[in-house]
């Protein structure tokens, strides 16, 4: 059984999650505090699960694919853009490299806020950031801090294991085995066979536990999983965009099949949004059109779409990304630091204020704080897809030495160039 303290934390997070989904939560904090055993906590949890969405909740947020498609706005479904095989391959390589580099950039400061990151960089005299982090500097309180050497300047020699990159490799294996017709249960099978339990987090860990306990498929993303709208699915999106250049609708559908194993609503939309943007980024050269292609695949009246629309408007109003970030934090700072919505907004800040400059794009995405490895990886992937490998600054790609390591069974050591080739073989 789940330990009492862990169960209490899950129930507390469930109260927050239901409120964010627009539910009337009638269980009080006092009632939760009085529950001191597993049995009493589970009674509170079951009562919470009966909560229903308020009639005045202003959002329409289905999780089923048909419902999502009925709620999405008009926009590009497929992109009839001609490009050479050589150029498309270069862009795919740029996406893979950009993802790995962006992840390594953000990994040493994961979970830090923008103020901490700015102070660390200013104390090292490298603000604004334009390369991997220096290994040593002082924090805002004047304390000396040393970051992980293998992800810092002079220490990067490969893409080191990270859950963000694990999922990209799992998706590759998934599509090599099942092709474009894979099902959600195929994703579940691969998780259990390829991913160690201690290498999955939040929503994925809860879904993994539910799979091991053989819960019904409909319960896997829900049961004791208050993280179902957090960033976990969004970080799994990239490969589904890589596999569908110029077809954002298909990319979003593949992402939906993957996401619904562990997520609902905005958690699912985050993966669909990013996958569709990546599909578009492999054939388009305009950041606004790439974002438009992503938004065309998710409900127009969901919280994620609202946040994206806000960021697009704030970008027009504010010349400085730090000013726009403050607006993001003021409106969406109540979400957990690894939630989908606030981190997706940060990725958009990086893309918009980066203006197709790879260094600015990934550095802004990371300097904004929160889930920095995830955001650096996603922004780097999208920008890398738009630019291609040949246009990536060498200080980002060369230190990787064409290497990506992982904790995925059978995929511990990989050549990034070989991953690009394997991805290409899947293209229709």
C-alpha cells in the first residue's frame, strides 16, 4: 500500500488539481487533516472523485480525440510545402541536436526560478546567457554553487541520460515496432519493458504504478494521479512531430495516443500542441505560423490555448522578454513549477523573443526558470527543426560528439546521426 505521507500528498494535490479543472471541491483542508490512516485518506479521496465541474467554468476541455477536434479552431491540418529530401534531413538533424543541446543547457538549473538563474549568471559575468552554464558561481545569497560538470561549459561530452530524452527514444522504438498505427496499450507495454520505475516521474510514475497494479485502462491516467495535467506528456511529444513532417494533424493524433496513457485535458493538449508545432517546423520558416499550426490542433477554449494567446499578445506589447515573463508569472504562476501551461508559455517566450536565433531561443527558454531542461529541450527542438543542423551554432552541437546516452533498456549509447537515419526510415 501507499505510505500514509505519500497518500496524503497525493490527496492534497488532487484537491488542487480538481480546482484547476473547474470542479467544486467540497472536501475541506480540515477534513483532510483529520484523516490519519490510509483508510480514512482513501475515503477523502473517493469523495473528491465525485466532484463535478462548475456550471460557470468558462473552458471546454474534452480529452477524447473526437471531442478535441470538435473544439479546435480553424487552421492548417496538413501543409503542402515542397522541400528537398536533403533539406528535410538537415532540419530533422537540427531538431534532434537542438533537443539534446537544449536539454543539456537547462539540466543543471532544473527547478530554479528566473531570479536565481539571473543572479548566478550575473555573478559569473555571463548574463545574458549565450552558451552552456558556467560550472561555478554564486547564488543570490552569495553562496558558492557548483553545477553538474557534465552539463556545463567545458564538461559537455555527450547528451547524458535525462527523462525528457528517454521518451524520445521510447517513441522511436514504438514506431519502429508498430508504425503509425500504434495504440495506447503499445505505449504502456514499452514503458514497462524499457523504462526503469525510478526513471519516471509525477504523472508517468503514477500511470506506471497503475499499470503494474493492472487497473482498467480508463483508470490508468486518473487513479491517484493528481499530476495528470503536468508537463510529463508535453516532453514526450517531439518524436511524433519528427515522424510527420508537414502533417501537424497526424502528429497531434499520434501524440494524443501517447499522452492519454497518463494525462487528461491540458496535459494531453500540451503534447499535441508541441508535436504539431514540430511537424510544422520541419517545413515552415515562420515562428508565428508554426505556433498557429500547433494551436489549430487543440481546443480553442482550453486554458493552454488561452495562455498561448496571451503570450502572443504580450510579445507584441513588450520588447523585452523579461517583462513578458513577469506577465506570464503574474497570471499563470499559481500553477506548479512542472505544470504544462506555465512551461508551455515559457517555450513560446523563447521561440517568439528568440526570433529563430538558436542561442537566444534556448537561452531565453532556460533563463525564464521553472522546468528548464524540458523547456530548453522543446524550444531547441522546434528552433533546430526550423534552422537545420547546418545553421546551428557549433558551440551547441559539437560538444555533444554525436552521442546521446539514456536509461532506456537497449538504448544506453546512441549516435544522434544514427537516430536521425532511423527516424527517416519511418517517413511515409
